[in-house]
C-alpha cells in the first residue's frame, strides 16, 4: 500500500470496530442495536463484521453479562472477531496465580469477581482469601467463558487496517509484534508519527473523543466512566462513528 493512498476496508465488507466495553453490558446492548439499524443500509452482498478490541471485563459491574452476550452471539447476519485485551489477560492470570489478585483487584478485578458472585476479596488482603477467591472463581466460571478467554486472537489485519487492543511497537514489522506490546503499550505507540504499514485501530487508552491520526485511530472513549461506547464503521475508504449517548453531538479529534 502506497504511503499516500487512503486506507480502505476490504472490498465487500463493512467493518464495525468496537472499543473497550469494561463490564458495561447495558452500553454494549445499546450500541449493538444502533449497529444493527445502521447495517440495514448495507447491500445484501456486503459482509458485516464486528471487530471487538478487547477489555470486555473489569471496572464496570457487568463483566459476566458482557461475556455471556459475546459468547452467545451478538447480532444475526454478522461475523464477529474478538480480540484480547490486557484485562482479559489479567483475568486469566488470576486463575493461574491467586497472588496476582492483589494487583488485579486494584484495576477492576474486584468488580469482575462480584459479577460472578465471588466476594471473598471485598474487604481482605489476606493471601488465604485470595486463594479462596481464586478457587471459588474457578468453580463458578463457566467453561464457555474460560475457553472464550483462552482462544481470543491478539490482532487481525483487514485491508488497510490493523486491529489490536493497545497498539504496536514502532519500528517492528506488524508480523513480528509481540503480545505484551499489543496488550499493554502506550506512550511509544501513541507518540509515534511514522507509518506502521497499516492504520492501527486500537483501544486501551481512554480519551474523551475518538482520536484520528494518519497512522492510528483510537476508539476507547472510557465507556465505564463516560457512558460513551464507540464503534468505528469502515467501508471502502469511508469512516464513520457510532456512539452511545450523545453521539450526534460528539466530534472526532484530529
């Protein structure tokens, strides 16, 4: 792809990339209804694809409900690609190592555990309670949820776009990016001005507005705090935004 050529979605596809949900199943349901209405304008021959950018769990109070919805199938007639976020990685790490709960509970894990009815850590930092919580969580976590988390993709390339949770490391080819960077990177990626070879569509770093640069598009609008969950719609070279709440009055930051 020439540097000056505008990025384009693959022919015959309409892509809906969805930012960080963070336990807000209420907003996810609202946004999916908006997407379903939007897709009525698409030709019957167009493939409609949902690309979820990760961070389905933590912070909000409905993590279990979010995973239930994603696993059961979100919209008829749509394909879905589910990417892994750093919060899904954290959830799996707690299942492997109870001691990680001391870290995880401080960035949203407590809310996730509560959504599954696990409350051993509500008022405790006792290592024995961390292990009791891990055992309880493992017992109540549906096998479908565990399998979903374990089989998430880390990134996907579609046309002129590269979809990933956090971003990529500048100077490293997309094919050689490592999972840790794709789940966690911030400043090195956000501050980069050079081409990554594709326009990177990402979440992970919340902003009040969608951020569009020549080399990246950030669509994490802090849904669990703001009530604004964002979808980026890509078809051909066109780009549109669909958002919950005051979508018509929100602008894209240049």
